[in-house]
C-alpha cells in the first residue's frame, strides 16, 4: 500500500460521511432560534454553544439573526436612558391633512 492515494470515490464517500456527521450534531435553524432566545436569559451549556458555533459555520443567516437579536436587546436596554433625548417635534397640521387625504384614497 505504499504510495496509495484515495480515489475520487473514496474522497466523496469520506466527505459525505463528514457532512452527515455534522448534520447529526448541529441543530436545525428553528432549533437555533429557540436556543438563541434561551441564551439571552441564561448561559447555555458548553455543548449547546459548540453546536451553535458549528451551525454558524454552515449558516450565515442564523449567525446574522443572532447578531441582530443581540443588537436589538442592547439598544432596547439603552432606550430608557435616552428617552429625554427624543425629540418632541410634531408634524405641521397641513402635513397631517395630506397624510389623511392620501390614506383615504
């Protein structure tokens, strides 16, 4: 067997086995959503965090969702502190009337 190199068929079989293993140990996107929500209130177990990381390697959508959720949570927590900085400006009466007319049409 000296100098033996795997054939394309052997490599494809190995790649398929690795892909199946990854699919078995990683959660689905729906499970990721649930896990991320749980993780907002409590620290997730190490195994769950590892599964999430592996899932993120394959699914950028779930990773992006997690980042957006964390951003919204941070922003929402800052809101009460910045409530005084919110403008109290109102729309002019004629602008309000234009909006009402447009909505009626």
